[in-house]
C-alpha cells in the first residue's frame, strides 16, 4: 500500500479529501467545448440528426441513465462512426460504465484532440491501471502555464503515490502560486503533515480558511481542519504575507470596492478577514487614488477590531485630508465617549469643533445637527 493511502486511512475526512482530488469519470467532459455547427460526419457534412443524437447522448450521461447511454452509443457507432463529438461520448460511456480499455480504443478514432480529449484520455489511462502512461501525459501538459488546475493536482497525486513528494509539492505550488485553489491547498496541507512540517501546514490552513470556505470535504472546512489539529492555527494567527500582498494588489486594481468590503465587515465582523484586510489596506495605501476614503476605511475597520489607538491615528490623519468628513467626526465622538478622560490627548481634534464646522457647511445633514446638539448639551452640563 502506498504511503499516501496509508496516511489517508487515519481519518475519514482525509479519505473524503482524497476522493475529491481524483475527478469522477466523465465529470470534466460535458459537452461544452464542441461547437454544434462544426460537427464533422463521415461524409463531411453537418447533420441535424447527429446534433440531436449528441444532445440526447450527453443528457443520458449527465443523468447517469446507463442503459439509455449504451443504446445511444450503439446508434452513434452504427450511423456516425467518424463524428468526433459522438466518439467522445462513446468513450465517456465506456469509462463511466467500467470499461476504460474500450474507452481508450474509442479515443484512438478522435481527430480533434482538444483539452477535453486530453483529460478524458488521462482518466481512461488511470482507470485502466496505466499510471506510467498517464504520468507522461500529465507531466508534459503540466509544463504549460495554461494547463487546467486539475492536471497538476492529478500529477501531484501520482508523484506522491510514487514517493516523489518534492515533485508533488512543486506541481501543487504552480497551482497555488497562480490562484487560490482550495483543492490544491488541501493536498499541500496533507503533504506538509506527512513530512511533519507543522509550521507549513499551519500557514496553508490559514490560507485555506481565508480563501476556501466552501472547499472542505462535506462542506465543513472547520471540522476537516480540526481533525488534522490545525483549526487553532488557522484561526488564531496573523495573516501571512502572501495573503496580504495578494489582497493589496486586488485592492489597488479594484479600489472602488473598498468601502463596500469594509461596510460588509462592519455589519458581519470577522476577525481573521478584518486583520487581513487591514494589513492589505495599509500595504496598498500609497498606491490608492482616494487617500481620504481609504483612511476613513482604515479608521472604521481598526475601531471595529478594537484597535482604538490605531483608529484614533487614522481618524486624525483622515480629518487632515478631509476636514468635513462626517463619518470620521461620528467615529471620533464615539471613540472619545468610550475613552477614559485621562486617555484623551489634548492635541487631538475636538469633536464639537469638527461637528460644528461640518453642520455649518452642510446644514441639511440631520445627523450632524443632532450630534451637534448632543455635544453642546453635554458641554453645557
């Protein structure tokens, strides 16, 4: 038994995770890449009958109606033996009904060897026990920057089963360096645990929890992480630099979404996300166009996380950029109400002065009028 399979037996959730890594036969080969208007028949002419048959055939496979799929496969072989689309469907039928060798024979007839063809062939090789041939196909394809994520995950699985953990890690690293791919991160976590590299496993767990809420086996990621002893590491630690940098880049390119993202966190607080966003905003700030709006967001988020000194610092900076900011004025009032009188710096902006200035400039703002009245009453008491 391979090391990977031995390791996977330690946990039901591990087994569930491994099952997710290998795609179900035919799951990636829905009829999405073929243009119906370009179907080639043996006579070289497009046929509405072939298109209708292919549509019914694909539906039967999607619905797992095996007997109907076999019947349609016989019809396709008899009347349209040279139609690539129907040959692929015949191969899918054979693979999904347990006859991978016959599926490979079908694929030998295909002329248009696109990505769907390549993935289907690899799955046929794997299910027929030809791991070495599948490895050659995967290794060649994985070199391309545009190869599907599934390809490198499958390659990593085969490398790990063969005891080549370094190559498995390298294949997965190419995936997660390009995009936050939860399935690749899960497999990387298991590799790190296998090597007793708990620090790396913890880093990956934090990354998974940030980017992969719906990715865990059974849809319950926290249970999965807890079964590995990684839930505390995933929840309690500070965001990692790669996450901060990645989010900072996104904030710079999509600056207009920043207030909405912060508002969502104020409504439904999440400490982990809040800390990550705060660090990313600080990192991105020099490159943002609207500094006043960004600093306001930093002040609001810092306050929501209980970081009062940081919030005070951002409020002061924000009021220097925008002396008429009602949001910062209200936040300053709230902050000073909650602070001990000894903790209030005499050099800090005076809430009443700011509110009076704003209400005079904008007499039609009712919240400022009400706040001004409250502050004046408190000062007179």
